[in-house]
């Protein structure tokens, strides 16, 4: 398309100065990341709509719906990590000038996505015993389970849309398709929430509301609308059909995808289970603590999606540069992206510090029971969350840069150490042993994030400084 930066095109190493290369990397990274971030913010807007409208029902509905959604999307994002190999191999193939390999990667990834949807669907319907085993109050466990039994019908759409499309479209340079679909889905989700949570009156006809089950149904329908629209665009537009030419999936390609994706999925799961684990801890502290905890998690996740979009962009940029045999550009792309992620998250942290009360008030109905206590605690937690914004940005972008190098196993081990052996134990120690409550949980999470950010950024610096690594592309070849 005229006027658009070619994110897969090789750069001249003689006619471009170092400053020019850095400037170009900034523009190309931002060009990929901007639509991804906006689309992901749109997806977060749907979750935010659920949270705000459930907050109007009451703290119990807010706590149950938020925890149920957190469980579902924790697993969904982990499955997206398993599918990340689709984006890495597709970008590598295009960077290497081998576009005929892309359809094979796409169709093999589609089969993998459908297989991954099965355990998500089954597991989401059987959560109540696990919640009770985790020590959750019986009433809360029952409400969360009821929410998930509705939401699980969106599992196939979530894995295909949130999982496959979010990694394949950027790798193929088609990320702007997300901007054509997600805004409409946000509006649809809002309308469905209003109707299904609170009911709707049309003249003499009154449609009943379904409370938190209505919120789950609205999210489920929205996921299907997004997925079907993206698939329709990808397969329907003539200019894009070359990426999805029918191709028989291959076991060798599946093995390549899993070699990259399984460690990434495990890393995502390890990270998100730290947040999920602290949510379980907060639930044992009462509805007020859990509601405040979930509010701050929601607010923090809105800014995180921008850093995650930069992570996806640098994944594409590094894989494409290595595919084209340009390791120096891969190194620059990584450093630029890490800097962009850190800068944005620093701005986000300052916003949380300056406007904490206003942010929290957006989530709560002032007349709801215990609203004042929930708001006061949420503001305190938001101030702590502001401190680890930069660390969170650095760790997720560094992980994306390493993923573009096909370095996924060691980052998985580093994440497991930082989140499970540092973050969660410190959260328990601060929250329960020292008696700091929900505030202690957030100080523990901050400790884990600082640890993993230092480990992953340091690994990217070390690997890209080694000549043997900088001159070879450590990929499983896409034609295998």
C-alpha cells in the first residue's frame, strides 16, 4: 500500500546512519504496535464494560464476574502464547523472501487453535470444585462457576480470534484489519450488557435481566462477532488470499509451532497465575479486598495492553530481520521496542499516581454497599500498581524480542523463578504473615515483576552481544 512502511523490507546498512536506523525502527515498531494496541484496548473496553456494569449490581456480582473473567482470559492468553509460533514463523518466512510457506503455517496454526479450544471449554465448565479446593467461599465459588459455564461457549472464538488472528495478522502486515472490527464489537458488547444484565423494556414488553450471567453472554457473543469478522476479511479480500491459500497442515510444521509456542504459553501462564493466585488470596480476605484488587488489576491491564502490543510488534520485527539475515537490525529493533514500552508505562504510572481517585470512581457505584471502603483500598493499591508499570513494560517487551529470536525456553524458566519463587511467596508473606492485607499482595507482585524484568532484559542484551548469536538465525526452518 502506498505511503505505508514496509516492515519486512531490508534496510541499507550503508546509506542509513545509526540515528536514521533507530528512527526507522521507532516508526516501523509504532506502525505495527499502534493498531494492535488500539484493538487490544477495544477488547479491554469490553471487559471494562462488564466490570462497570456488574459494579452497579453490587460488590458480590463484581467480584464473581471479574474473577470468572480473569480465570477465562488467563487461560486464553496462555493459549495465545502457544499460538505465538504462528506469528514468528510467518514473519520469518516473509523476511526470508519465502511467502509460499505462510499458508502452511496459517492452516497448521488453525488446526492447533481448534485443538486448544477443547480443554478451555471443558475446564471452564468444571471450575467450582477447584475454587472450593482453593478455599474460596461457597457462594463466591458458585457464582464464578455459573459465570464461566456461560462464557465457555466463547472458547473456540476466543482461541481463533484473540489467539490466532492476533499473532498472524501482524506477521503478515495485516494488523489494521483489527481496527475495522474491534470498535463495532465494543459498541455491540455495551448494548448487549445493558440488555442482558439489567433487562430491557420495549413498550409493553419487558425483557428480563440475567445479572452476571448476562455479562458472560454478552462477552461470548462479542468474541464470536470479532472472530467471524476477522476470518471473513482475511479470506474474503482478494489481496490477502495468498496468505491463506488452502494447504494441508503438516506434523513437522506443528512440531515447529509447538517448539516455539509451548514455552511461551507456559511463560504467559506462569505470569498470569501470579495475578490469579493473588486474586485467590484477595478473595479469602473478603468481598471488599477482592473487589478493590480486581478494580486495580483491570485498570493496570488497560495500560499493559499497549506494552503487549509493542511486544507483539518487536516479535515481528526481530523475526523478520533475522529471516532476512540482518542481526544488527534485530538488535536495534529490540532495544528501541524496550525503550518504547518502558516510556509508555512510565507515563501510565504517573497517570495512576495523579488520578487514582478518579480512576477508581469510574468502576464503582457510590450507593452500592461497602463502596467507600472498596474505593479507599483500591486507591492505595493503584498507587502501588503505578510503581511496577515500567517493570511490567520492560519484561513483556523483552520477552517479545527474545521470542522473535526463537529463545523461549530459558525465558520460561526465568519467569517461573521470578513469579512463583519470588512474586507469589512475597505476596503471601507481605499479605498474611506481616498482616498487610491486599496492600501486601501488591508489594509482593511488584517484587516479582522487578525480578523478571531484570532477567529478561539482561538476557536480550547478552544474547545479542554474542557474535555467534548475532550472525545466525536460531529458527526451525518453516519448510520443515
